[in-house]
């Protein structure tokens, strides 16, 4: 299970990150750890990846992601980052 955030600025630009362990850009976020809610996970991941303390907005979408690097991460939660 994964959790991410959609950050959009006043010019409608979307914030993407380039993880060092992947060869593509993606929305900030990551894997939900054991006994952690998707909301708590995205807040933690934003702090770890970007050094930002944020209050996440509403849940925007829940989606299924096909197996890949992390086969058990089949559900993705995406929150409004502002």
C-alpha cells in the first residue's frame, strides 16, 4: 500500500520528485508502514523526502497499482497537498 500527495502551485505546476532508486519522476510519497494510516504515511514521507511539515488536505483518489518493485503495494492513496 502506498500514499502520496498532489502539490499544485498558483501556476498549476505539479511538484514531482526524482527518487535516487528509480529511473522516473513521481509524486512525493511512499510505502505505508505496518500499523500506519495512509494519511500518517504521506505526512511522514513528505517530511522525510522534502523536509516539509504539512497538513494534508482531503483524500483525492484511491487507485490500484499493478505489481512492480513492491508487489504488495497494490493500493495507492492520493491526498491534496495544497
